[in-house]
């Protein structure tokens, strides 16, 4: 049955809201002369985020793969995709194995999976039935004592007229969302409408959130406005004017633009919930053939992949509470050790500057996983991921979230549930066999 017939309908397997949910402890950040760490505010115990990305993909009929559909509800033109029973089974498996965090996408950017965008012409800030599914997911997580870490897509806005029709490029140019006042305001509204809904309807669920991630992986594009302009000046959302003919000013526009964008989001989020943490995710420059020194200024046509991610050191200078870096080995001839060193090195992870930032900002590996063109079998992938785990923990990261738990729709990766028993036996909860006895 389509949601347009009744906004009060919920998925047959959904849990009703209950007043007897026991809130989880709030998570804070404890600064240190070595590395900052998460801690549980009531017990004062350290907290290490360990778990998985939980992703559902759905493609158009007859196609494979697809885009995110984890919480999709009925719309006028599409059917629901949210599967509460599958989510419940996942939470049960994770809690029994000692994991404590699940990362999900809050997203709605395609006509096949409208997601939080709902119906293009009529939905306003968000699609109500979609949010009901999110709330159901959060209730289940709370009952299993598991945190949820929502990432707000890849910097786009929901695919509905409410957001898209008021921006240059109708929301398709992600640069606009970071560098223009209209774009920043729309992104702030998108993220805060989600948080306000949880606070207003079921505030007991707020501590279940590890934090809010502004987007899955931050980047701007050199082949889109304003970087396609090679002369002239632009006044960005931060009020500064940049000369587009100068490499250093183009680069500064990106870096300072991101810090302003994050400052606006952090201020708006903490005005709603002062204890809510705000993070950003990023892939490493090396993953897209980028050397930050050689590719400064986001000049179009300088490399095959026009995506330019900010470095961790760029993000760490701003108001964010913690950072999330993603790691994948994509070259079979390259050892895990070399891949980790080179990839993280390209984003400034090993610099003295980063060491200073880490005294106040935790860093998690919010995605790490194994491609089948690198590790041919699941058994090989687990061996490699054990090495990734151990190397990352030697660098004293504050959390690790595997990509993915069971997204078999994504066929080129090895997913933990393919052989859950073996995965848990070898990987533990990402802390075992490391000597780091941090709290769950």
C-alpha cells in the first residue's frame, strides 16, 4: 500500500514508539596529550566505536547494484524497501559478538530510491514515513545497546522541489552546497530537520547517535562551477572574495569554505542538542589519483577523476568534533602495510600537524573493506582485514567500521555475513589480540 494513502501507516514489522526505552549513556570526547578518545559520560569509561556499515541498495528493475534504499518508505511512485526484521537480526548478531556501532546513510537522491526526499513535488523538508523507519531502526539499536552513526549522503540535497529548485544547478552541483550561502543554508536545514525530529518525537533516542556525519565522503569537483571559471572573483558563503585566476586562492576557497560550512552545521546542531557530536568523512587523495601538492587549486582537467577531497589536516582545523577517514586497498601487488601508509599519508595522517589535532579530535576508520579483485576469496579478505585492524590500532584510532555487514547487492566486495562465524573468529570485535583493552 502506498504511503500517500495514509501517513500513519508503518511497516508491518516496525516497532511502535515506547516510553520505556532505556536511554544509552551519552558519548563525549576526552582530550589527551596523546590522542583524544570517546568516553561514556556517566561511567567515565573509554568508548571505542566498533562495528559495521549497514547498507541496503536497490536498482531499477532489471538492473544490478543500485543506490541506497536502507530506510525507503512508500511514495506515490515507489515501494518501500526498509526491512525491520533484517535490521533486528543484524543488531542481534552484532550485540552477541561484542560490536557496538552501525553506520547508515540518510539519503534520497534518486527517483528509484527517493528516500528522505519523498515525492518530488509535495514533500517538504523530509518524507514522514521515511523518518518513521529511521526511528524504528533507532529504537531497535537502543534495545540492543548499539550506537547508530548517520551519514548525510555525499553532500547532495534530497531530490525534491523543496530543496533542489532553490539552488543554482538545482542541487546537482555539490560545490554550491559548500561554497554558497544558499547551499550551506539548505544543507544546515536538511541535517537539523532530521535531528529536530528525533528530539521532538523521541528524545530518548538522541544518545543512541554516535554523532552526525555531515556527509559520507567530502569532496568538491574541479569540473563544476565555480572551479570551471579560470578568471574573475567569487564571494563565497564565508564572506571572503577569491580570485579564480590564482591557484592559492582557489585552494583557499575550498579549504576555508569547508571550515565555514562545518562551523555553520556544528553551531546549528549544538543549538538543538548541545551534546551531539558532529563529524565529517573523507576518502584519501591517493584513492582518486591526487597529490595535494601537485593538484592544488582544483583546476579542471588535471587528473582523470575530478573529485578533490579535503585532507584530514584541512578538516581538523575546523569546528568538527571528530574525523572519519576511509581505507581500501585497490592494488593487489601492494602490501597492506604499504597501502595503509601511502593512502593515509596522502591525507596528512602522519604529520606533526595531525598529531596536534588528534589531541582534541578522535579519528575513526569509518569504512574499511576488501575488494574481490584484490582478495580473491573471503578467507583471504579476512586475513588482510585482520592486518588492517592491527595496523590501524597501532596508530591508536578511535573506532573501526567494516564495509559492510551484509550488503550482498554490492557484488565486488567481501561482506562480513558471507561467513559470519569465520569473520568474528578472526577479527574479534576489532580490539581482541591487540593489547588495547578499551571499553565496549
